[in-house]
């Protein structure tokens, strides 16, 4: 698995490739206060539970550290909560989403 990234302004797109195929994506958005938000995590179903998402988290954490950024936030789905905790994020609130149709 080879992670790569593209930086455009305050947005960084990250992808993980396996045998030349893009199998997972994620992003970082740097806000005006210099806090990195981790967003848009997605892994192809057949590549889940193989450690790829974990590697993308570590890759992004290394990127922001090299940029001098010391704080990161992530909003997860119930499926990804344990992964965020595993790589060192701590839960600070219960955030509810409401939809209007």
C-alpha cells in the first residue's frame, strides 16, 4: 500500500494504492486556526479490515506534524469510531446530525 497526496491551498487529498489501484481516499482541511480536520475517509469494501485506513490516518498525522500542526479533529461514523480511538483521537462530544427533507 502506497499512500500519496495532493495539496491545494488548505486542502490535502490523500489516496492509498494497492497494486496500482486506488483503494482508499481521505482528506485534510486546515482551518484558519491551524487545526487539521480529517474528512472523507473511504475504503473500497473488499479492502476494508486490512489496515489501509489505519495507515492513512498515520500518514495524515505525519503530514500535519511535518507542517507544524499540533491539533487534529475527526468526526466519525459509528463504524469508524474505534479506528479513530486506536490511532490516538479521544471523544470530546456526542455530535448528532439531523436531516430535513
